[in-house]
C-alpha cells in the first residue's frame, strides 16, 4: 500500500509537467528562508582560504600545498626500493 502510494505520487510528479512545476515552486518556497540564511553564511566565507579555518596546507590542493613534492618523493623512494626506473619489462626479450 505504502509503496503503491509512493509510486503513484512519483509518477504524478514526473508525468504531469504542470504538477511537477507546482511541486518545485512549493519546494522552493518552503526552502526560501533556509536558502537565504545559507547564502548569507556563504557570503561571509567568500575569499577565505583553508588556512583561515585551520586546515593544514598539507591537505589542500592549491599553490600552498606540498602534495606534488610529497608525491615525487614517494615515487623516488619506491623506485629506489625496487630498483625499477619505469618502463622496464620483466622478460629479457623485451616483451611484456
């Protein structure tokens, strides 16, 4: 019974474009106040950098990050451990 009701309402919303427009307008009106509050809070955060809210530069992907250096360092360490310089084949005949 409950599933049938959900299916019926869903089909009504998506099959009847006029009804779906009404539902979307209703949802927008219901959420208007929350959206305004969210936009106000978002405007306060405009221009803030991750470091302003206590996020370590290590965790960011902007120019202050050292992710690329850490990646290169880990690649070099892996190559040094395995002795592999990349592009080599395990067989002596050069076939992978």
